[in-house]
């Protein structure tokens, strides 16, 4: 994957949706699922100082631009508007 965010942006990998609960129950595909609001940062623009590659960020529910690279779903997020914080 060759993608470098520009401006105040980061590229974050959307976690895969769970298909099974921790106790082993399989979830049907049509089960109502909330959109995830956490993602792992995989690329950061040189202008972004507070967020690093590998950080888990919390972002606004309907934020970012969806992007698929090599069959993996990513979000391009604006660091100063879409990202609400970093999980330590």
C-alpha cells in the first residue's frame, strides 16, 4: 500500500466487524451493528504532530472518507476535525 495523507490528515484502518461473540455465538449478517468509532492509524501526514502510526484513535461517527486499498477498508480522517482523541 502506497498512500501518504496530505495536509492535516491521517489514514486509519477500520477494524473488521465481529462475526462471533466472545462466548462463541455467531452473529447474523443482518444484525443491527453500529458503525465503529475507533481505528488504528497506519499513515500520518508530516503536518500532524500529536498522532503517530500505531495509535488507536476515536473519531466522529460519520467522519472521514472511506477508501479501499488492497481489499482493506481505511478512513482518511482530518486530524484537527474528525479525530476526537487518542486511546492511551
